């Protein structure tokens, strides 16, 4: 009888894990698409040559040419989307149930708990 209980527990845990994994992958894909859509478009590159530097009569002809200006800094990253706290609590509850059922070890539980809490 104990073997049947263990098999049923493993089946439930596997099912829960699969659903969580699919839901997380869908959420991450949606977040990736949202962050790409929120990024401003890249400025168009000029198709013409840049204007020549004005001629300076007083400059030393043996001096090296002036250095080019540094490239512009990249735009700041888009802020992370707020994570639904109810979803996190549900995940933690399921994790606790898996730990109490003996499906997860304490180390696995701690690792997954940290991952959920850190977003």
C-alpha cells in the first residue's frame, strides 16, 4: 500500500511541476516580448558622410588629428514588471506541500524558495 501512496504522490508532484514550469515559461516569454516592445527603436544611421572639421590656420600640421567624441551611452534598461504576490504565495504553498509529502529534500526546498522569492 505504501508503494501506491508514493507513486500517487510522485505523479501529483510531477503534474504540479509540469504545470508550474509551463506557466513560468509562458510568463517569461510574455515578459521578454513586452520588454522588447517597450524598447525605443534604434536611431537611424546617417547615410551621408559627416561634415568635415573646419580648417584651423593656427593648428600645428604635425599634431595628430583631434580624437573622435566617445560613443553615446546606451539607454537605461526597462524596469522589471511587478510580480504578482498571490502567484508567489501559491508557488510557496505548493512547494511546502511537496516538502511535507517527502518529494523534495530540505535543500531543494530552500533552493526553490529562494528562486521564487528573488523573482
